[in-house]
């Protein structure tokens, strides 16, 4: 059960990659606040299913690596739910790769999903937020930007850049009351993590390294996002909020 934030009621909230995992928990959590939620995802079936289950949610299939499609979807969402006041840059792809086998095209492809959309979506919503007297941008980063594990150098670099971009935009847009924060989760139990990497052995090793001996669920991340998006976080910007059960 989440806290209720009156400032989020009727707020226009736009979420990238909202059809599954943490993104779906964000869609559901903001919907539960009575916000006007719009989201995009390249998985048309999962997105339509979530929007259909919740009702009162705007969804459009979109591949965020297509810059025109991304900004077009933001414009369409603003038409439907009103000028975006909360943007959550959630989309990412953490597929594994080693540096020696990552050529220029593969490097660019990783950044095209893990970094570029955060900048492009932010600049797309900024004029509307400024005109409305302020807004909130939340960028999903990762503790992997702090830990730098092997086997995902482009992902790690993109998340490091997301952290730095968060600070840069917070400073640039703070005078317009636009707050920009990063959220860095630890290992969150999503469908994808369970299917690909979260074996009992890997989870046991993780539990050895964390202070809190509990799983981190997508709803745990959504609860932090609700607070940061609400007016209760009105003095917080330019920060990286780590939510990892005490891993780092
Ligand atoms: N799950 C974790 O343990 C974890 C840990 C640290 C950080 N994060 C970060 O949290 C955010 C959400 O992670 P998640 O685990 O829920 O991810 P996920 O892979 O489970 O879900 C990502 C969603 O984005 C969509 N998507 C992927 N590529 C897309 C594209 N090109 N265009 C449009 N949609 C696309 C997918 O269809 C999916 O619905 C990401 O930024 C991720 O880096 C997750």
C-alpha cells in the first residue's frame, strides 16, 4: 500500500518502457494516485494489456531508438493527457556484452536505448514544464554505474552518463522549477531478471552482499518515484537516489 500524494492527482505523467518490469509498476503506482498516465513501449501486446487492465491510461507502441517516434509519442500523449508535468525515463536494455566484441555499431545501439532517449525525452517535455511553472524528471539509472561490473561496459557507461546528465539538467532547469533526479536500483526482481539471470545461486550471492535480506520488488522503486515526483520532494534535485538494500 503506497502513501497518497495529493499533488499527484490529475498530474500528467509520461513513462518510457512502461509495459513490464519496473516501468509497469510505475504506471500502476501513478495510476493509483489518480494521475493522468501515458506510457510507451515497443512491446505493443504487453502495453495494451496493461492499459486495458488498468483503464484510464494512455498507451502507444513506440521504439525509443527512433528519435522522431519518441518525440512524436510525447506530443501525442500531451494532446491526450495534458502537458507532461512528470517524465520518467525508465526504458533501458541491459543485454550483456564484452568490450572486445562491441564494435562501433553495437556501442551506438546500446547508447541509443540506454542514454539517448533520456536526453531527447527530457528536452521534448521541458518547454511544457517551464510554461506550467515546473515539473519533475526522474531518470532510471543503476548501481552498476557505481560498481562497474564486467560484461556490460556500454550499459555501465550509459548509466554513468545518465547520472551526470541528471546533474547538468537539474542545474540548467532549476530556475524554472524543473527538478531532475536519478534513481539507482540494486537488483530488482522483474520478469526479465527472473527469466535471464536471477538464479537461486546468484540471488544467494546477492543476499550475502546486502544489508537488508529481502528482495527488491518493482513496487519498492515505484514508492520512491512517487515521493520524488510529489511536491513533498520540492527541495530535492540533481541527486542520485540509491535504492539497493544496502549493497553499495
Ligand atoms: N531490474 C533491475 O534489477 C534494475 C537494476 C538497476 C537499474 N534498472 C533500471 O530500471 C529501469 C527499468 O528496468 P527493468 O528491469 O524494469 O527493465 P525491463 O527490461 O524489465 O523492462 C524494460 C521495458 O522497456 C521496453 N523496451 C526495451 N527496449 C525498448 C525500446 N527500444 N523502445 C521501447 N521500449 C523498449 C521493454 O519492452 C520493457 O517493457 C531501466 O532503466 C534499468 O536499467 C533495473
